[in-house]
DNA sequence: CATGAATGAGCATTCATTCAT
DNA sequence: GATGAATGAATGCTCATTCAT
């Protein structure tokens, strides 16, 4: 849990407990006022221990952001891991995964915004470390898509790209809330619309499909 | 150009010129170290005039961010406005617009990241003002989609949502550069892949439609 | 008028006119926000000419305060000079003078407060120069008291001290407005009360005294 | 002691000690150059701790002025409280109080000037709070006068106004030092002269006096 | 004589971090 | 292990004043 964040304190359990408190408090404050406008004093003030003690469990303000980001990502990954549905059909699996991630995004709307905004304050290495958690989510989609392609249900698309698209099209819900308001304010409706579009976009064209396919049909849609 | 940012200096031309210098310097520094880690002293140091003079052209640090954001958005909007393609077919028009915006995103990759990250530091009203420039881009896509739906080329999707998707699927190029690297490093290839997916996703399925449906018809989707 | 404040501009009339404008504006602003919280830019902004021009008629911000103080004192002195009543009796003269100065103090209540507060920002020499105008007022009282003593109407008090007391007992009206509110809010009533007290305080207790009264008693209470 | 000025530091004793240092230094500097020309850096420089530490004991520059003013007033009030003489006769009591307050004024001559000058920089509420300490002094005089009136020793004057006059006539010593120099440079002589004048001003006129009273008593008011 | 523009020096305040106990 | 106190370094911003034109 405390990956890459060294401590002076030896009692691992204590460290975990205190850090958990710090993370909770910091997450709340970061969401309220952003990372830069939250002083480390603000955080300490809301903790049951004092500023100097706080520094026994984290080495710097950046550490706290890292911890917060990690926890957020872990929570998201955990939630997504549960989904890893074993639906028979790729279409159903894809739809289910999309729906599940949309729900997660909905739940963590402000947190995702926070991550997009403040991750830049992390050292590159750590930023990467945090981002890598995304691959749990991407992986879920990627696997489904890959299976769909194998089964000829999906067209010959890049599974990784589609997985990223799926991820990102869910993130839209958290990143452009305002712009989406006139369309729908119900994340489930949003989920259905988005997954339908993306799914349609990758479905194999029946009898004969595009991509290297030999279409006898005269009029190609994209010709 | 300097909408909503008042000055003490009277010579409008000079204001424009100095502000341009400030914006350039600030953009560079913001890109390098972010808004919060760039002090107004840093900006002034990189300007051919001093700190106090800088304050003759802007009223606050936030003003500078606003100016920077505005210019970025204006440049993007201007570049996109030129595109407003008069392609006959919606498919071509959509593809062209997507390609154009991808190119813009590619050019402004770091800037877009900057906007997503730092716009939160702006007062809500100003944030909205900046964001509203996005509607120029969204509008281009929306119009094309709407036309496509009228012509029965596109399915009955929400034009606005699709426009947002198009926009956001282009932004993916700037927001997840690292994750995209294994897929492609060529923004044009990226553009083609993405537009194909999204386009496919909104094309009208002729007689019979998707999802478990058995389409016999070979008739072109655009017919 | 422009005593001790040198200029670069030669046209004396112009200097007088411009300075008058400066003084008016500055007086208003000083009264509103105090000397230190009024920037020279604030003053220039409220003048029909610009900041650099302002510096052609005064040499520094302190000069302006000096000019303002001088004008205030001059106005007060002028108003008091008119009073210089030629009343026959010292008692009547004293009462009249007191009443007159109270009226002036009432009119210039905020200005007097301003002078007491901000004169400290003046160079000692200038502060003295301004204060010396007070001697016009003091002189009026002093002369009356001196005459009264000669005429054995007033006791053998120090005329200068009494004059200062008279002055200062009037200033009470401007300096402790709040504390005086429960006593009276009418400056004329205040004037009567104060002058009666002070007058009583300096009247000769002799066999025969002032004010129509015929006292037979020779015993002086303070003898 | 530190009424209305919150701290971060918990050790109350330390707060008191440090604040005392700050107040001493600040008082000295304010007396030398005034509140506005004294920077908080100046104060910190003369303290045995640094600028940031200073801010652990006060919240703002205004706080320091408030603290300084409070201490001054407290000292004055404490000195005056001791006086609260139980003299039998009102005349003696009045004279004693006047002498005592003159002594205090003499001791705090520059400080009183400071208060008259800089209290304007305080927020109204705080200004009132400081000024209210004056009522300790005023109260002493008022009580004496009231008692004197009851005993028919003093005329039917407004006790509050007379108390204010007494206060203010003592302040004359600090506010117009220069003007008083030709009269006397001895504050005790000043005190005697002033109290004699004011006392005379409020003494009941024996048998027949003004103010509608008909007193037959011949006993000297000072007996 | 007028003025637009410029600037050096300064201001009050805050912050992340570190010790001594 | 805990904590109260301390601090160096910065930060955003303002001001009185001066010049080149």
C-alpha cells in the first residue's frame, strides 16, 4: 500500500493506519480546494496527530498526493476487478464492462478530475506508477475486445486502442459534466449511449466485413 | 483579444504586443513547470520588462493564465474554423473534420494537457468563458452529424454526444500519449483509426440493425 | 499659498490653479481613507491631469499633505480672523470667540482629526510650520484673556495656557465625538457648556465681579 | 491580556512572553517612525526570533498595533486605578486625580500621541475596544465630580463632560508640548495650573451664585 | 508644458520543512 | 514515537517616483 513512500517509523501497522488517516483527510481537502491550495498544515489540522508527526509517515507534500492517487487508483482497480465478467458473448461482456466502469467513473467523478488535474505535480516516475494502475481497467476491455475479434464478432480493430477509447469515453462523464448536462444527467443512460456507439464501431460487418475484406458490393460506405 | 482583462496602459497596440510576449513566456513556463510552480517573478524574468511593468498589462497571475488559455483556445478555434469543410457526404465531412482536429490536437498536445490541468485555477466564470471556445469545435462535428442523420447516413444518435465523443477521442492523443505509444506514434494513423471506429459506430444500419440481428441485406449503408 | 513647496513650472497662476485641484482631491481622499492608504495614483486619477503632470506641481507625496494641511489651517485661521470680535467685555468676547471657534471646529471636524492623525508624516520643520497657524487662533483667545486680566475681570491665570485650553476644549468636539454623543449632539450646546466652565474657571473671584452679579463676599475660594 | 488576538502557539506563557517582546519592540519603533513607516520586517529584525516566528504570535500587522494600543491603555488604566483616591473632599479628590493622571500623561506622552495618530489604522471594532479603556479614567473623574455635585461643592455641571474635559486638559500636555514649552516645562506645575482652572470652573458659587441655586453656606468649598 | 510608460525597492504574508525536547 | 516551536525562502503584489518623447 505504501509502495515507494519510505518512512522512519518501523511499526508497519501504525504506518498503515496513520497513512490511511492522512489519505482520507487529504483526499477530502484536495477535492475541496485542489492540491496546491491545500497546505500541509491544513491536512495536519484535520488529522488527530500533529504536523511533525505527519512528517513521520510521509516525507513530503508530494508523497501525500502520491498516496492519495494510489489509493484512488487502487479503489478503482479493485472495483473494476470485480467486474471481470465472464459473459459468454463479447458484446454482452463489453457492454457489461462499459456499464461497470461508467458506474465507477460516476462514483469517482471528482476524483478522476482531481487525478487529471494534479498528477502533473508528481515526479514523472511516480506519475507513471499511478497511471499504470489504469492498465487494470484497460486490460479488462482489451481482453474482451481481443476475444471478440477472435470470435469474429468484432472487426479487426486494435484491441488496445479500443480499450483506451472505452476508458476515455467513460471518463468523458467526469471531465465534461457541464457539456453533457443537456444530453443526459443519468449516468446509466450515458453509459448505454456510449457503449452502443463504441460497440457499433467495432462490430464486425456481417457477411463480408471491411478491413482487407473483398467487398463485392459496389458502394462502399467509405470509398 | 484581451477580453475581460483590463489594463492601465492606454496604447492598445502596445498592450497587445506586451501581452503577446507575456503569453508566450508564460505558456512556455506553464508547459515546463505548471501554473503553480511558475512564479510571476519567473515570468517577469523571462520578459524584456520588469515585474512592475508586467503588472501594467495584467492585473494578476490568474489573468495571465486566463490570457494563455484564451489564446490557446482561440488558436485552436481558428484552426478548426478553417476546416469547416463543405464536403458533400457526411462521411467525408466527418472524417475530414476528425483528421483536422486530430492535427490540431497533435500540434497543441502539451497545451491541451495544460488546459485540462490548470483551468481549475481560474474563477468559474472565466473557466466557462474559456471552455465555451470548445463549442466552436463541438459545433463543427455536431453540424456534420446532424446533417448525416437527416440524410439517413448516420443512425439516430445524439449529435451532441457524438460531437463530444469525436472531440474527446481526439484529445486522447494528448492525454494518454504514453499509453498510445505502443499502438502508434503517428497522429495521422491514430486519426484514421479513431475516426473509422467512431464513424462505424454512428453509421446507419440499413434494413436490419445490429445486436444479435441477422442482416441479410448487402445494400450499402449509405444508400 | 505655496509656501515652501518648490515647483518646476514657472507660470505661477497655473501652479496655483493646479495645486488647488490637487489639494481639493487629496483632501477628499485623505478624509475618506487617510493619508497612508491614499496612493498618489489615486490622487492623480481623480485629477484632470496625469500622474507625471502632478509631479510638476508638487515634489512628493509629503508635499501634498503639507499643502492640504496648510490650506486647512489657512481656512480655519481665516474663519477665526473674521471673528476677532471687538466686544466690550472680556466675558462676552471670550464667549463669542469660543462659540466661533467651536463652530469652526464643528465645520472642520474630520479635517481636524485628519491633522492630528497625519501631521506626524510631515518633516518636523513642516509640521511646525503648519502648527504655527494655530497661533492665530490661540492669539485671539490670548488677547481676550490678557485684556480680561488687565481689567481684573479674569483671575491671574496664564493667558497663553488658557488660550490653549480654550482651543483644546473646542477640539474635544472633533476628537471625542463618540464620547460626547451621550452628552449632547448639538455643537452649540456643547460650546455653551464648555465656555461656561472655562470662563468660570478664570473669572476673578473678587468683591465685584463680572456678569451683572453683585457679590459682597470677599473671601476668595482659592485664596 | 491577548484579548481578541488568536495564536497558533499553545504555550500561553510563551505567547505572553513573546508578545511582550513584540509589543516592546513595536512600541519603540512605532514611536520612532510611526505605524505605517514601520515594516513588519523592521519589527522582526529587532526581535530575537524571525519574521515567520513573529507570525506565530500575531496574525497581522494590525494585530501588533492593537496589542501595543491595548498594553498602553492597560498600563494607563492600571496606573489610574491605583489613584482612585478616597479623599474626603471632592476638591481634594479631584485635584489628586488630576495630578495623578497628569503624571501618567507625562510618563506616556509620546504613547498618547501615538494612539491619537495611529488608532485610525485599527478596525472600528478594535478601535472602540481600545478607546473603551479610556472610560476607566473618565469614570474616576466622573465619580468624583458626581459626588461633588451631590455635596453641593460643585456646581450643577455635566459630570461626564467635566470628566472628559479633565482627561483632555491633561492630554494637552502630550499633544501640544511645543506650545506649552513657553508656559512651563514642568508637568507638575502644569497639572496645578490646569486643575485649578477646571476646578474653579465647576465649583459651586457660594451663597448667591449663577445657576439658579441659592446657597447660604459661606463655608469655603475647599474647607 | 504634458504624458505614457517604466521601474527599483519594498510590503505583508505563507509555506514546506526541520529540530530540540 | 510524539510534538511544540522555529525558520529560510518565497510569493503575489503595490508604490512613489522618473524619464523619454
